[in-house]
C-alpha cells in the first residue's frame, strides 16, 4: 500500500503560515472547526502543527494580553507543545502508522520538505475497518457452521 492512497492534498487542507498572527490562526481554526492545523513556511515547507492547546496555554501564561491584542502576536511567538512529525511521500506504511498512533493527522512532504498534504488517522482506521469487517463476518459464519 502506498501513502499516496490516503493523501488529502494540500489544496484541501486548512493550513497557516508561520507569519500568521495568533488571532488569524485562532479564527481560521474556529471557522473550520479544527483543533490542530499544519504550520507552513512562506515557501511551503512543513514546519510544525499548532493546536488549540498551544493557543490556550499561551493565553494562560500571558495574562497581560487581551483578546483585542491578539492580532499583534505572531504565531511564531507561541510555543508548540507537540512535535507532530511528517513523513515523506515515499515512506512505507509502517512509518505512517507509527506516527498516526499518536497524531490525528500525519503531514506528508516531498523530498524537499515541501508540504503536499496530510493523511488523517480516521482514513487509515476506516480503510482497516473495511478490510476487517468481511473477515469478521466470514469468521462468524464459520463458527455458526461448526
């Protein structure tokens, strides 16, 4: 199985750039109802993933900031607690699944580290379910016949 089978292409992924403001990031996540989004450089390289938790912890530790001031804070000032790693498009499925165990999505990059999309953990699980359900039905039939 090839990783590309599961790839949600960059054009369909909600991302932010590292020069976005805190407020832009928060509003983009709220609008799309995501709890985490990839952070890209201006040249399209995958840098990190920012989560709602990162934004909340930053606010908690910066009580001097009001909501009205968040447009002045750069996303690059926000410490990111998770190290969501990417896989290259030519990686094998074992590498992808190892990351998907701990990440809701796995960023996928090309050989120049340019972001090309994500693989969602839910898509991997759905694929596995489709493989296992027929096996489960066959096993149940054999038990009934025994």
